[in-house]
C-alpha cells in the first residue's frame, strides 16, 4: 500500500492554524512531500507545481492581511479532472478529448476566493462514466484499505486523495453515485448537494440536467464548510439557484423508509447486508420509526439513466468530440454505447462484406467496431482524405 500523507481535515486544519500549532506553508510542503514519496499512484492527472501552490498561498495571505475574509485559508484541495481550471488541461479521463481551459469553473473560483489552495486535478473513469475507478488510461485506482479492491468511481482520484490525506477535501462530480460510491469505498464522506445549489458551469457534462459537483471530505462538518462556500446562484449556469431555507430538524422521533428484505440486493455480500441491518437498527435507536417502501419505482427511475432518454443527453454531451477528427490522418470517429441487447441487434443486421470485430482506438483502448473483408476493398476508393464517411457522402456531387 502507498504511504498516506498527514494532511488534516478541513476543521482540524483551520483549528490548528487558529491555535498556531499548524502553519499553512508547512502543511502544503508536507502534502507535496507525501505525494512525491508515493510516486506514480494514478491519483493525479495534473499536479500543480509546489512553487505555484505556494504562490496561491502567498496571494491568499495578502488578501487576508488586507482585511479579506477567507474561511478556507490555506486549505489544500484537489479537483476532479472534468472541472475546468484556467490555463490547465481538462481531460475528463480521455487524452484525445483534452483541451486547455480558458475560464475557471465558478465553484473553483469561489473556493480559491475563500483561500483554498489547488494542489492538482485527479483521475476519473473516462467521461465520468463508471463506478469502479478502473476505466481510465491514466491508471486504475485501488481502495486505500486493500489494493485488491476497487476505489470506486467515477471520482476515484478525488476520493483516494482525501482518504490518503494528501489534501483536506476534494471536488468530484455525481450524476448517479460518482461521488458517493468512491467515498464509501475509501471510508470518507461524499456529499451530493441538492441539484443546482453548486454551479456546474465549467464542468464537462455527463448528463447535464442531472450532474452535480460533489464534495469529498473526512466529515460531514468539513463537507458542509466547503458547501457553504461553493454554493450559490451563478449567471453562467441557468439551472443554478439560491438554496432554500434549512430543513426542519428531525426532532426526537421521525420516520424513515427502507425497502422490504425481498427487494434488497447485496449480490452475495453477506457482510454488506449485515451492515445495512446495523444502520437500520441505529436509526431506530435514535428515535426513528421504520416505514417499509416499495423500491420498484426507484429502480425504474434509475433505469432511465442508462436505458431511457437520458442516454441521448449523455451522447449529446460528447457528440462534438465523437464526430471530430481524432483518428489517424485526421479521420473522424464515432463511439456509441449500446446495451448488450442493442449490440446483438446491431450485429445481426450487419450485411457482408462488413463484420464486427475488435478495433483499437487512438488512445489504445480496444472496442468493438466495423471490419471489412479483405476482398471487398480491392479496387475500392480510399476516402481517408475526406476525414470520414459522413464528409465523403456530403462532398459536392456526392451521394447524399
């Protein structure tokens, strides 16, 4: 196992600064020393050089001396690499997609204005699509508890950076568990704020109407501190809004929902089932009254994300890239995601001399794609110069 760092959580860090037992510069230098000792641990895609991080700290200190209120002064944090930071690449876990951001995402601007220090941008499942932390050309991540277990995803790098105490908190994203799953797998807190409380401007969309910027931290209190700074309406994001009033207190007694045993699926993991029961018992010991609910409509809603209209929204978010010149000689490529049944229907309809086999994308990923029998290309026209079949068909005088 890679050696962890010693960066405290947000609350402990700020308390140490206040008491004079910790110094921001020392904390930052020790964090970078820990990162260097760990070597290529697949946590980071882009690491901010130490001298630049110290420059951020110096600028924040100057603002504070001038009378500014910086509630996160000197707190080092990480950013999932599907969130923009001006002047630095955003990859979304796909090297061919990478671009240099011109504008910093509003949530990152808010955190920096509060004195937080960017350490780097973290690894993720490609295009934030995956819950394992293994679907990345930048390396697969393991849980901090056991190298044989996955870190969870898609905010895998952010979760491991916090759990390994390399940073005090991190930003991830969460559309269908991408922030909460890796947090759970690494023993930290993952908060998915109510949608639109934190602006998603400057975030590469996975599913624009459902995306959230999530917060990964050591405690709920730490995450709340960060949320209080990062949230708020943003003119760059038409979905963003002001937070409603605080929720009512639960009180001495409250009701909570739980599915019946027949609807609970742990896929053979008896320990997980036992822990779930313990959680229910704990809620009841706190004054809760268990109310059985039918999980069926919730499962149906979840299926919409992968088998319903939201699939089109996911595709639309990367359509400009998937149809852009990314292959050799500037050829365009299209990558489609299908269910097993959909793929089978497609294969059954492919006429000869075409076939479906394994092809290798420019970044080295093997995927299923169209092949052509060798005899069929003899004497055929080479259309590579057109950049793809769509451009070839759209050429002047071409077959439209």
